[in-house]
C-alpha cells in the first residue's frame, strides 16, 4: 500500500480498513512489457557503474528503485535531499525515480533499497510500438509514427521541450503539457532513441479521434432510475430538484444552442459551425438538461441546470478554466476514440492518467463517461461481449463509467460494453437507462430517438446534478453553496444502485442500475463517512443498524493516484473492507 494518505469515501459504513501485500512474487516488478524480479544490486560498484552509464538531461537520470519495504514519508524526503526523487509507485515495492548525482550506497541500504534498475527502451514503450506494430491512426507520414510521450515531474516542460528540439524531434502539440504529455511525430527508426531519454518516462501511440457512442434505432429513463420523484413538487411527495445553479459540461459533436429547450442556459465553447446533421451532442445535452419547452414530456433530468458545451475531449482538457470561470462540477462524455479493437479495449493509457490526476487537481469535478457500445465484439478468451469497455477515458480509475440498460425489463442492452478492463478492475461502475430515448434533435424544435451508452451517461450526469443541488441545500443554514467532493458523489451513485443481472457487482451492470432516490436518502441522512487512512493498524467506523433491516450495503471508495505509465497494474493503493 502506498504510504501517502488518500481520501476515503464510504456509503453506509461499518468497516475496518487494512492493507494487504500485493499478490504474486514479493519482488516481481509488474511492467507493461512483462514482469521480472530484479537482482539485488545495491553496492558501491554497481551504483558507480549505473551513474557512469546512465544518460542524463540537466544532470538528471531516470530509473526504478525497488525496496524491501515501502519507505516512509520521512525517508522519501531524506532520499530527495540525497538527490533521489521518488515519483510513481510501481508494484511491487518500487518507484520510478529521477536521480541527480551519484546515490549514496550507505544511505540506500539504510532505507532498505534492494535494486536500482535502468529501464530499456522497450520497457518504456507501449508493447505494440516496441514490437513494431504501428496502428494506422499513428502513421500519417510514411516511415514515422505519431506518439504521445509523458515526462517525469522532476523535469520542467521547458527542459524537456528544449532537449527534444535539440535532438531534432518534431513536437506536434503541447496542449496537455500541464499533465506532462506532448504529442510528437517520430521516425520509426528513432523510437528507441526517444524512449531512452531520461526526460521521457513513457511512449505510446497517439489516441484515435473521438467519435460519438450511439446508434439509431420512447421512453425516458427517469422513472426507471427514480428521478421523477426528485423532480416532482414537494406537494406531490417529491423534492422539487431541477439542477438549479449546477453547471454540467457536455463534450460532444455539436452545439445545442439552436434548440429552444436550451434557451438562456448554454455557454458554448464549441467551434463555430461544428454542427453535424444528426446532432448527437444536442440529444445528449437534452437528456441531461433539456427544459422541455417544446414538449414537456421530453424534459431532461436536470432542466434548470446550465451547460458548458465543448467539442469532445476539450471539455475536460479545458476543465481547470471552466471550473474556475463557470463553476462546472460535472462533465458528460459520450464518446470514445478506439471503439472496435479488442487489442485496445480496457487499456489504461496516458489519457487515463490525465483523468485520474484531474480527480485530485479538481476535487469537486466528476467526469462521467459512456462505457462504449462494443458489446457485440468477441474478444478471446473472454465470453462474448466481455472485456469490451473502451480504453483511455473509460478505463481510468477515478471517472464514473456508465453501461446501458433497457427501459422495460432493465436488462443490459446487447451492445453495451462490459468489463473487466485490462488489469481486472470492475467496469462499468454503474448502469443507466439509455435505450430508445427520445430527446432534442438538431433541427429547430425537432426530437428524435436514439440508443446507446451515449444516452445512459447523460442520464447519470443529470441525476448527479440533482444530488449536488440538494447537497448545497443541506450544507449548513444558511447554505454556503460549497460543492461535494467527486469521490462522495461517485460512491453515493454506485452504492445506491439496484442490483441487476447476477447477484452482486458484475462486469455488465457494475454496482447495478442507478437509483437516485436511494442516493438522495443516503445523502440527506448522512449515511456516509469521509476520512484519511495511513499505513498501520486498521481503522474502525461504526454505524447503528436499525432492527429488522432487510439489507445493508457497504462500500469503500477512494480516488486512486495515477498509475505509473510503465506498470501493468494500475491500482496504487490496496485497501480492504471487512
């Protein structure tokens, strides 16, 4: 377990927490390129040999250091003073590190270091690239590959970009430089040279272009997910929640402004004229936040919320500005970038790292993604439809990925993507009703029907907007307007899900079909606890369980730090609920 404290969010808690060692060989290093047990080599001779051979940029080299036990925070700080900056945790008992100067062998032994490893080029590259298998999307110019690189946080963007230009590497984009990612075009003959640079920690093929996740084929899913009760007036037993004051970011393929159902509630940051004929983004926006002005029956989940409209992934790449400028607290993302390729399903990549980091940088913003509509795929050796959740965005740990259920019998829709993701994690986490949904279309007052996880995801986003509205009302009297943490919102939605499919959490429905009335009940009655935990003895939290209670559902949730790019195991903190 990583020693840094992490926020823990739990709904209906009765628990003790403990850490457990990773499975498998104690010192097996789990890399994307393959696993191995490093030989012990902490000696003056080996350290001097490493220092003499290791490439440097600005006097700094890149390596992996493995320990006999996880170093304490004090030891980490002492290592940093010795010129050893530990970065990302790497199972098992290891960290990527940037080293300045020659490490002190005596001190390394004191902190129980067992191995110092300089990674090879293929260990720092996506396995397909290392094998010379370049996807078509990455080959725009013959003999080259378009790639993304990530660089260690111990190097500044200026240091890295200057070094790359000095070596005549072509930089295509620095849009994600704040997340330590750059896009490049590289001769395939120089990929190994690029990967070996100490200011580069990982190289992967450039992601594909974003595409909407729906298809044409009328019921609203509001009743099925118990949202109608939240919308209903108090006089009718409801909560009169409409999403007032809540800002939802919609990343999609079109600008909803022309439709009357969004009058006065849209901030459009989409490119001018970006308005495809089928209006996928209009439909998605209508499910989350349509006002039903033309047809009241087609009112969205949060009809008084506001929308920030952007083109696809630009909604979360610009999220820091939109959170600051508009108070955005939710993004809906009904798109993916590689949708029909078993070799890419469920892969944790650099986009995944960006989104996992954003959960910490913007703790009041919840990113929600449609899981994908690749359920008709057969990815051996998995059963039909399974391990088809999309890579990148959807496979990140701290986002909420959404499956699609039918409105009448609540069965999983056949094309809804199912887990597990590549490292075995549960995805999707929750299921919405997104089949046969009629919502606003692109032409004036037009409505049309569509089906897909694209439709289920904005339903979850709209329902979450209602929870946030109520949270603000409940905060203190008078309300302060403070927003809830993203982890709390995700835990409430997941733990309140109605079990569907096989008993318990599963790879089709996640934690079940969303039930926002239950989620609201947990929120209003404070059936959750938030805290921090450190390595050491278990922590116990006790709640009173009423006599005669039919069922107790307990969930432990935490936002997990971004995984090391070279690691095949993405879970950094391993926490247990008993």
